[in-house]
C-alpha cells in the first residue's frame, strides 16, 4: 500500500515514550511495536502510576492500542439524520500498511441502527468469519503526515479490495436496506501528546440493496484506554 515516507514523530509522550525522531515510516511502525511490547511486559501502558490499569485487548491475536471515542455526525441515504454514538478505535502495528486501524461503532452488517460504522485498513482486522472475505488483503491507502501528526485513511478502490471489503455504515434503524459499503472519501485521525485522539470521517458508500449512494460525515474524539489481552476475540459491541 502507498504510504508517505517522512521523519516520524508520533509524539504521544506516555504511550510511545521519549522520542527524538526516527527516519521514515519504518520508525513510526517501530514506535507502535515497542509501545505494545512495553505495555505487555509491564502490564501498564502509562507512565503515570496513578492511571488505572486496564485489561489488554487483541484483534485476532494481534495486540492493539485502544481508544474509546464519541462519534457525532450525520448519515444520509434512504433515511438518515444526526447521531451521537460511542465507538472504539484500535491502532496496530503494520500488516500491509505503515499502521493498521480498525474503527467500530456498533455492527452495521448485522444490526442496522443510525450511524453504525465499521472501517478496517486490512481484512485480517475483521473479527468473526465471513466466507466472502479473503485474508491478507489491504483495504485502505494509509498516509502519515509528520507535519500534522496525522494519519489519513482512504478506501482502496482496487477490484480486489472492493470485493473483500466489509467497511460500511448505516443510515437508519433496523432496516437491512440501510447498509452502505464504503467506496470513497477519507478518514483523518490526529493523535495528541495527552493521549487523546481527534478526527474527521467523510466517506460515501453504495447501498447493498438498490445501489443508491449515501454519505457519512462525522467528528471523532476520545482518549486512550490502554492495551489489552482479550484471548476470546470477538467483535466489541458499542
């Protein structure tokens, strides 16, 4: 997948430790890997000893940094409207991209409700089985900007990625026809030094029932929960 090669300064002080700079996206990946290793060995992902420790979490056996977020925005399609939802952002070391990201808020494929959202940068991040989804497929173009400390995600529009993508959103409550597969737009995520995350989601998708177009525009804000170790796997409900 295409990435931006830059001097990576992913300056989340407590999460990634003291960082003076590292060359290229490889350094960015090394930071995430080292953070996950340190968290697993010490049992505490934060430098502040007063910060409550949380159980750690994995995505299909891969350690992940976990952010609890609130998503506010507007979903438009057959129905739609304004929504406020809770969600989770998982950040993992590279599989095929400079960094891997999974964003979940509800389960749009199985229980449609207004604003439910799923976006993964790689099929290996999907939890549960789906006979129509192959493993080992990149689903997004991931770009890292050192100037802004920002990660930008855009859907991969290659036939292989589109065929295997489950990235989607819903625009109504309880109606299967409200499911839209994401095929355009972008997601921008900014990770701050105080272990918070902010971002903007601006994507569009195609209705799985009638081929009509829908859109999803929202802001995302939250904070680091920690790293976990959930051996049971399974998708997290929000």
